[in-house]
C-alpha cells in the first residue's frame, strides 16, 4: 500500500457541509472519499476534459468552404468594426437555430 500524507485546506463552510454529506452517503471514510474525488478530477483532466461545464465541438470542412467562411468573417469584421471569430460565428448559428426551433 502506498504511503499516505495529510492534506489540509480551508474551504467555505457550505462546501464543507456538502462534502461531508456526500461522503457520509457514500459510506466511505473522508480519506477514501477525497482521494476518489481528486483522482477522478485528475483523470478527467488527463482526458482533455474540463469541469467548467463546457464541451469541445470539432469538425472538418472542405478547403473551399473554409475559404468562403474566411472571406465572410473578414467582410463581417470590416462591416462591424470588430473581428468576428469562427467560434463567435458558429456559436451564433447554433444559438439561432436552436432558438428558431424553440429548443431551450
């Protein structure tokens, strides 16, 4: 068994109460519960995921479509006076489509 070390940190009382409640419900000791939480957190990050509630969306498009998009973004940036990013453009399209479909 690996040697253990104490870890002590001040946290808000509300978070402490939540941790203790969840830990008690889990049936694990506090050491087991915190070790599991921290291990899961680092494993999750190692997989390239973030715990901020955001997800990554990636896809490939043809070179022709990419060049058209680039020209459009350049013209919109010039028209609006601020740089319109690919992310801003795609998020706007997704949001508009979901709004049009009435999906919350």
